[in-house]
């Protein structure tokens, strides 16, 4: 079981970026509902398990009852 906070990608999806910037290269589009683990935060950006960055407005933290165990 991971102790890292879990986030769910919003219904519009999320661009996974190489760097924490809206100008950074997009690595892929994360599908709506995808669960990712938060590794660290840099301002408005979250580094997640897929080794990329998503803007904080494109994901929502899971509650303890929603989290995958």
C-alpha cells in the first residue's frame, strides 16, 4: 500500500508535462478518472507517478474512503 496521497484526474483529462510549466512539452494526456500518486508539489504543479507534472486544477485529492488500498 502506498502512503503517497492519491489524486484522480478530472473529467476533462490532464496533460502530463515534462516540467512544471504550461509551456513544457506534453508527454501524454491522462484519461479522465485516472488515479495517480502525488510525489511532490512545486507551486501550482504536482509531480505524479507517471514521472511527469500535472496542474493542480486538473486533479482532485481522493478522500480516505475513495483511496485505493
